[in-house]
C-alpha cells in the first residue's frame, strides 16, 4: 500500500507536514466522496489512492458508490456528452428517472460533514443538502473550459490556423465571429467604403520604409513594420499615426497603434465589444485573459474585477498582472494544466 511518506522524496518533507497540519483542522469531521463507479473510471482511480492517504493523515474519509439501472447510465451519458458541447436531447421521462434513482440512493445513504459529489451521475443528491446540512462540493472531472481566441488577424488566417479547433474565434478585433459549432458571421453591420481613402496613404508610407507592408482585411487595413529598421520605423510610424488621426477626424473610423503595426478599422468595434458579448452570453465563473498588444487593453477594460487578466510585456495596462514574455505564459499555462484539472470552468479568453 502506498504510504504518505513515500511522497516525501517528490514533494519534500515540508509539504507532507503541511498536509498533516491541515488534516488536524478536520478532526471530528466526516469527509465523504460519492461517485458512480468503484472501478474502471478516472474518479475511481483517484479515490482508490486518495482515500487511504487521507486516512493515514487522520482524516475520517468515506467513499460511497451510487447504484443505477441501464436507463440511468444512458441518461447520465447524455449529460456527459452535453457538457462536452455535443447537442443532446433528454426527455422529461429520462430526467425524472434520473432524479428518482438519486433519491433512492439518498434514502439508503448517510451523509458526512463535507460531501464531495463527483461528476454528473450523483449530482441530484444535492436535493438532500438542506435537510442533512453540511458543506457540499461538486467536483466536475469533465473539462468545461471554453477557449475564445480574440484576435486582430483576418478571419481567413484564423480559420487556417485554428479552424479545426472546437473553439470560438473572433477576428479583426471583433468584426467577425465564429462561435463554437457554427460558421463565420459578421459581429456587427459595418461599412468599408472608407478603405479606398486610407489604403493609398498606407501604401505611400510602406514605399518610404523598406520592410514595411500593407495588409487589407475585410473591414480593416493595417501597416506593418516588424521587418523594418527599428529606428527609422519608429519615426515614420509616429508620422503616419499623426497623419491618419488628422485625416480621419471626421470619419467614423478608429486608428490604433499596436505592436509594430498601425491599424485602421470602424469605430466601436474592439476586442472589448466581442469579449463583453461572450461574457454576457456565457456568464462564466472563471476568466483568464492574456494579451500582448495595445489593442488588448479594450478587452481588459470590460472584464469583471475578479477576472485574471495578464498583459505580456512590460507596459502601462488595465490588466491586473504582467508576465515578461511568452515563455512565462507557457510556463503558467503548463502549471495550470498540471495542478488544476477540471477546476478552470466555463471560460478562458485570450487576446492576440
């Protein structure tokens, strides 16, 4: 049998000592875990190891497995698929049968002081919470995270790069959106007649700067200077920005200065407007938003105060946190993936 001491070479003595200290706070409390299978599933594998370790720490830990008929497990499989985003239909009869099986199990069960209900199958046991008391936690081992790629890139490029992903994509700072399981559509009605006035100006400045280029999108145009001489590019970029701001003063368009790019697009269309739409629709419990561009500030600005917003690179920002570079971002995401499986629920947004 695995002993808690066997983990000391991996975690260090201090971690095991901390676990023992935390376990002392649970003295006299019954910690109950409830799932639907004793063997064969991921939850069963976790509990098979976890329950003995909790007992070694002095925690009174229990593990109960609910019983169900074939119809019950067919119905809960639909719940499982639905949580993965697959369209499902659950009839009133199936739902009532699901509730009845949970009630029968509840009648045969005594409940602990802290109850962990694992996955959808036993979730209806929560009907008893008010009468039996205690603290209840639903631990969902199904990945409920949603990835929203909100980008300034045109939707053709995003589709080429990320089109195979089962994710929501937003292109051209919010001009186009492809919601999960759907097709590309315009986010808001807008005009592009103004482009014929702006493109010649951008091309003129591109001709003056070796390495600069003009990109035409459906509802935006951009002047890129990533490959140009940095010193010359900065001077010309400032000149172009001032020229465009003055030229467009009476036109309903917006001039943005991003990371080695100047972009012109319709006013009122930002990464923030797209993010706000998605947040209001999904009502997420957790948001992680990461961006490295000045245009991502519009996104950070609409996030609720509790959201975790991160600006990549050192800059004045509305984001709550900073990371120095993309290597630090990848390190953070790797840590989250390893330490919080199943916890990051409902939504992840990302700028770009």
